[in-house]
C-alpha cells in the first residue's frame, strides 16, 4: 500500500482480551488533514493503511459491519474477514476510521488498473478499467473520465458508529485521498437494501422523482439487472418497501417514499447522482446495488460546513467540466 504524505503516528496497542477477533497492533500512517487533531479533544480520526496488517483490520471491519451486523451474504466468509481480490492491488487505498484505538469504519479507494483490465479481458471478461464494480456493470460510458476517475467500494461502518462523526471522518478520508491522487470523479455501487427486483426498480423511480438521476453517463448491469423477475426466486432476500408503498408507487404517488439510507447519504454528502438502474452485485450474492457518480469539484456547501475551516484537501474547487448534475 502507498504511504500517506503526513507524519507517522506511534504504534497503537490494544488492551482487548485475547479472544476478541478484532485485529490488534496495526501500524498506521497519520493523515495530513487530521495531523493536528488530538485524541483527547476528538477521539475520531482516519488513517491510510500502510501494511498488510492494516488491510486485515479493514477486512475485519467489513466482515463485522456488512456480514455479521447487516446480514449481507458475501462469498467466502468462513473466517471473520470480508476479503476481495482487489484489496491487495497497488492502486488500492484503504481508509480506516478509529475511535480511540477501536476500528470503526472503512472504505477502499481504487484507481483504474489497466494491467488488471488486460488480464480480466484475456480471461474472457471484457474490461476497461480493471475495477471490481466492472464485474456488475459495463462502465464503457465512463471511459472519457478514465484519467480522473476512481472507484469507491466496501464502505462499512460498525453499527454503533453509524450516527455521528465517524461517517464525517470516513468522508474526509475519501475526499482527501481522491484529491491526493488527482481524481475528480468518484464512482461506486451503493446498496439498495433489497434483493427484490421490483423494489430495486422502485428505488430507481423514487430517485428519479427526487431528481437524483443523471443521464450524462449511463452504465448498464452486466447480469441480473433489476426487472429480471425470474431471478427473485433464486435470490429470496430482504425487502425495502412494504405493500402499501408499492401500491402508492403503482398509482404514481412517489411523494414521501423513502430511499435506502446509503443512497440518501451519498447524494446529500457528496452530491452523487444515480447513473443506471440497479443490478445484482456479483460478490454479495444477489444483493441489488445501484451505480452512482460524484464530482469532487462540485461538493455540496453543507459538506464543507461539516469540516469547519476546510482542512487540507477539502478547500472548495472551481468546477471546470461542462456537464453539470
């Protein structure tokens, strides 16, 4: 993994019991944006993974938050880790949020990897960017953005940290890391909180009603796109809407219908917009995800307010691209 350009912190030692599955003794590199934040004043801080043990901690958080707490079925979780082949890529950066010395949240920022793209194409899977979400979506429409695009994946917050400053720190880590890598566009697939195709289609229609759909860049699902009703019997999972809400939508009454929390959060915090219909996530066994794209040059003013005086890497940028959300 790459090192952050900020000063290193001292090794942190955990006092947890020996039978606690939480990783211990990881070495971290302090983020430049939080270098002046003292734990005694604010116990939350974010760091970039610098060693294999750091990546292991991120994988433990993902297992805890996504698999154990949210019950999202993931492939190959026989051990308390949620592991992806893309975690070890030299183009991957893992942001980890701590509360004191307790891991709280994580996400992965990945740059296009054309070596991976070539290898995946040779295996009969045509790919352009070498990104994990290309397993679920055809990203050809994003090719003009290739030099300023990154993928945001495996966003996870442990349940008791989901309300509060932990997400703000995770967001700060994401934005600072992307800007250090000179990336303007953030692409990611966001959980629809359902495996039902009718609910996935309704999520898209409610988002369109709320003007959260952007048509400048449209990506399509590679398989199992929402609307393939025959797959519902295979992936019998959670519902997001109830029968009354579906009946209201069928009558064209979308006002007041909710969106999954993750979609609402990324739309409000990053100004992200939906750029395609939901499709099934290849790794999370039938779960529907929806593609979203955010422009870092147009972050919402409220996001800057969260960070107060705009710490390093979060000063507003001047939009220069012709397409607007």
